[in-house]
C-alpha cells in the first residue's frame, strides 16, 4: 500500500504526525519526504494537444502543408517553452522543458504565448471551450448561480 500526503500547513503536518503515531508496525515502513512540485495538469495537457491538432489543420488549410503532432510540438517547444539551465565542468547549457515537466504556472504561460502567436502571426483563433479552458488555465469557476444575476 502506498499513501501520499501533501502538507500545505501546520494543521496538515499535525494530522500526518497523528496518523504516523497510530501505525501498528508489524514490518518495516519506508517514509520519504520531498518538496511538492505541481506539474502541469491533465486539463492543460488536453488543451495543448487539442491546440496542436488545430495548428496542424490550419497549416493544411492555409499552406497545404501537413505536419505531424510531434513536429508541431517540437516547433512550439522550441519557440515558447522555458529553458532548464545546467552547468557541467564550468560550462553552462540549456535544454527546453517538455510540457510534462512544466509546472502548472509555466504551462499556463506557455499556453498564453502559443495563443498570442497563433492570433498575431498565423491569424488562427484557437478553440477555448469555456469549462476546459478555465480548468486548464487555472481560473476559478464561477460558483454563483446565474439565476441570481437575472434580477
């Protein structure tokens, strides 16, 4: 059995301590600690790949040029993805981050850059399904009932 706990505050920490103190140890238990990193969400991945397909379709319609998802992904990453900088033996070098290694914030910024480029350069308005786009971009859902606004 594997249990993962994310601690956001002292109350969460205390809850974990209480949980550990109640464990019956019949065989060794391994406990690992690491800092939590929020990788891009599944919703962000779905939106990204939907946009990649729309760009492929746009290239076919406007230029008669077929590109694969892999080609468009590599092209977008090269233009807009954040870089990871490393140093080995005194030499610095960079590597473009993959979408799956981006944080949710980095992925939102990446989406914004792609969207802006598509509108301004390709004259392509990418689809933004309201719920899916809001979830992918981390917008809070409006919990207020629309009927309340009608007066």
